[in-house]
């Protein structure tokens, strides 16, 4: 009986397919901190100088809720808001739309991204999640976008909202990326 039980257990736990994957595209105005956030998530470190024209995709094996997942992060570098969106729309399983809380203009550019991405994701089955992210909360003194403004914009487009800082603690940055994985799994 014991033997039978163990065998059943083994059969259940043998992975039947490749580990799960999640592709996260990071969008937003130049200077909002997309690269700093991406590097922080991948290395736990804050890199203050990063080539603003560099667009790259990184991969990291993560454990989210005890389940392994291959997370790929595309750190985009659009200069003037949404352009050539075809390169990531079909690729992405989750969208991270970033602005800087000390820059009203970067917040307005987020709105452009949401207006472009949302009609696309709404047509998907399942829908891909979108997270609106206010970065640089360490710059509170220079805040130009209130938390309420962020929440209101997120609610309008049906996305989750967070505020973080790429140069403060790692866990809250990690939480945002992991939340993107969770939401993509749920959909
Ligand atoms: P990107 O163009 O969106 O990739 O932005 P970067 O990651 O290159 O960051 C732009 C500038 O903002 C750089 O000088 C970063 O050091 C700075 N930066 C990024 N994140 C933060 C943050 O959370 N707080 C502060 N104070 N500066 C940040
Ligand atoms: Mg960058």
C-alpha cells in the first residue's frame, strides 16, 4: 500500500511539460527608470547610469509562489512614446507601463501607452495583464503626480497600480515583476 502511494505521488510530481514562461515588456518615457528597475529586478542592484538607447531582453529563472518560471524582461527604449509596437505586442504575456512620479510628462506618456496597449489586450483570450508603475518614490519632495492620479489612471484602464523606487529596497521591485507573473498565470 505504501509503495503504491509513493508511486502515485511520483507520477503526479513529474513535470509533464517545459517550465512555465512569462514575457514582461517594460514600457514608458525615456528617463522614467525602466532600465534601472529591470537591472534591480535581475541583479538586486541600482545602476544609476544606463545607456538610454539600449533596448534588450533579459532572462531569469524565478520562483513565484513555489513554482519555477522563466521570466523574460524586454527593457524597451522608445524615444517618443509608442512606436513599432509590433515587436512586443504579440510577444508579451504582461505589460509594465512605467512613469516617474517627479515627471508629469512621463505620466502623460503612460496614458499613450495604455491607450495603445489596452485595445490590443482586450481582444486577447486570455487577456494579458497590464501594471501601471510609478517609479522614483524616493523623490517624494519633487512629486508631480499624486498617488491618486496614478490610481485613477490605472482604474480607468483596468490595470493594477504600484509605486516603487529602483534605488530603494529590492523586495518591492521584485514584488511588481512577480505580480506580473501571477496575473499572467491567472488570466
Ligand atoms: P529609462 O530611460 O526609462 O530606462 O530610465 P533609466 O533607468 O535609464 O533611468 C533614468 C535616470 O533616472 C537615471 O539617471 C537613473 O539613475 C534615474 N533613476 C532610475 N530610477 C530611479 C529611482 O527610483 N529613483 C531615482 N532617484 N532615480 C532613478
Ligand atoms: Mg533604458
